[in-house]
């Protein structure tokens, strides 16, 4: 996938759900993975021509793993002219060494989001952007059905009352396979996740399940995503 196509998908999502207004200050969560770097490219590209003018900031919450090198990401942000902020934490040590959590992902996610949201507010941001794509939308639906017994997935736009910021997800129309192609074409400086729990979560299970569904029924993902929009869940109405 080329940048022009990525921008087209992101522009469509932003327009459909009115994600960006004039004067917005948007913080992008940069995990080091392909998805967040693709989102950075998408919003940086939109910033050049989108009618509603907005500012952009990149934030990485460093969990404290010593092998997590962010120098190439810092270089990319400089090239894209996006201010980059690294929030240093000891979340990894707290979760795995101090608390020794049996379910580390829940506590880690809560602490990461708290650190990220706090930094975004310090920078004066009124919006934060996550890099969830179409596969994430459908996988979250599957997780909700299997483990919670309800039809639910996250929303394109969510207002977070406690932090008084709005969460947007501009990549909801983008397939993960297209992001892989974008990563390879533009040689994104992806950093491998050093977390010991990486690849062992329920999210990985739902990803494998979706892949199996697609192998047996190639249109399965598109049908599920279409159902989410056709019979809209809360906040999916256009």
C-alpha cells in the first residue's frame, strides 16, 4: 500500500466520524509497531492538506526495558517534523518483577494509558489517536462475543470524561495486511516489542481465529465489519 492510499483510508474515516476539528492538538501513541508508525504517517500527511488545521505530537511510553531502542523512531519524527516525546517509566519492572501479575496485560495497559494521557494533557492536547485498524475492530468483536457474551467493539470516536480528551481511531478502514505492505514499502523503523507477554494474549488468539475464518470464508472479515456499520453499535452511527 502506498502513502496515497493510506491517506485516502484515513481521510474517509476522519470525515465519516468527524474526528478532527479546526485547532485540534492531537497526540499519537507510538508503540514502535507498524500500526502506530503508519498512523503517524497518515496524520502527518493529512495535516498538509486537510481543511481543518491541527497540530500533531508523537508520544511513546517507555516501559523501562533496556533493549527498547527508540533512536530510529526519534529520527523519523524529526524527518516528519512531528515533536516527539518519550515518557520514561518503570511499568515493566512493576508489572513483572514487583507485582508478578498473572494477567500482566490488564495492569500494563491501564498504566500505559494513564502515562500517555497525562503527557498528552501536559502538552495541551485535546485529542489522542490510537492506531487500531479494521482487523482490530473485528478481533475485538470476536473477543467480546467469546469471552463476554455480548456484541461490542471499540468506537471510532470516544470522549474520555476523566481526562477530558477525545480518543480517535483514523485507521479503522485499513486492513492489517495493507499496513504490512506499507511497512515494507516505506521501510518503517519498527521496534520489536520486548514485553515477555507479547504473543501470548487473548488478542493473539482472536487474531488466529480471524485468520482461520478468512481462510475458510474469504469475505468473513468484511462481512463482520459491514455488520458493525450496517447495524451500528453505539457511536458507530455516521
